[in-house]
C-alpha cells in the first residue's frame, strides 16, 4: 500500500510538480493533496492539471491569529490523512503546536546549505558573504525554523557576476533533483542524508 503525501505551497509550485511527477511506478508514495495559503497560487492550477486534489486556506482573514489559521489548515490535511507532508515553497512560519502534530513526517526544502542562511534572502546573503558555493537542503521540520535533521543537500557554484535571481535559478534546478530523491528515500524509511554532487 502506498504512503500518502500532502504538499503545501504558496506560489507557482515547481517543486510540487517535480514531486508529483516522481511518485509513479514503484515509488512507495502517491500524492493525495496539494494545499496553499493563497487561493490564487499558480501551483493549485498545476496540481489540478496533474489530477491531484487541491485545497486552499487563505491566511489573510487570520492575520494576527496563527493558531486559528493553522487549525483551519489542519482540516483538509487531516481529511487527506497523509503519511508525509512536504512543504514546497510554503511561505508561512508554522507554530510549534502545528509542527508537533506532523513532526517526523514533515519535510521542507530550503534554498541554502543549512545551517547557513536560515530564513529569507538566502541567495543575496550568500553572495554578499563572498561564498563560492551555494545550494539547497531538504530537512525534517521541527519547531525551530530551518533547524531540523538534514536529509539531503545539493551544491552549486557561486559564479562571478551572479545576482540573487541568477543564483536562485541555478539552485532551483538542483531543488528539482534533490527533493524527489529525498522524498523517495524517506518514504522507504531511509533518513540517511543524501549528498548530490
């Protein structure tokens, strides 16, 4: 029996597409829900086109009440009964209360080589610091932002003349390789860190 995967996103959903496309054949998991905090997120249309059920919980009416937003978010999630929750460009910070419900089953992809550059503006910060290497990390989600156990990393060079946008595009291409590979390993019970060259 396949494991059930829910994917949370806030934007266009390019990582979601790669995850969904990977879950075929003898892959141990299948997508059961794509959900967003933005009802207009492009990723929802892309998920519909891929035949995956979608849901949206707009965070705006809950401004200032994160637990209430998360309670609403948990409704469709609980109904879908996922075994694994993948954050794929989900741009809301989650409380410890929400994370604890899914801890050990929730993954995130972050556009830096953690533990460097937690949070936002990772590419600009890497360039400003004079880094020669950047990349992305898939990790388990814990209540501390971008601090969970690392499940995989992929590296890219930082080149002379790189702008944050140029570097972001190079890193995103590696995200599309790394996240599906880590998800498949995780679904098979393998939590050993994967390091893509």
